[in-house]
């Protein structure tokens, strides 16, 4: 290692602060995307239920409940 490769302390500190702020920004983006993924999963579940109702009719347990009345 050559002495010309060594960076001054204040440059290292500023680089570290810049990288830490990037981590914070990316963590916020990750949290937003996780929330969107959860919402999309719930929507997919709902739409699959709707598709099942359209193709097969209501679930069997609800048909049994109607027959008991």
C-alpha cells in the first residue's frame, strides 16, 4: 500500500455519512415496497375467491348452511 492511496479522515467520515443516508433511503423504499406487496397479495386472494365463486358457485359450507334454514 502506498501513502498516496490513504484518504484523509474527513473524507472517510463524509463518505460514511453519505453511505449511511443511502441506506436509510433504501430502507424506506423497502418498507414501502413490502407494504405494496402485502396489499397486492390481499387483492390476489380476493380476486381468486371471486373467480372461484364465478366458476364454481359459492363454497360448499355456505350451501350446507342454506339447506339447514
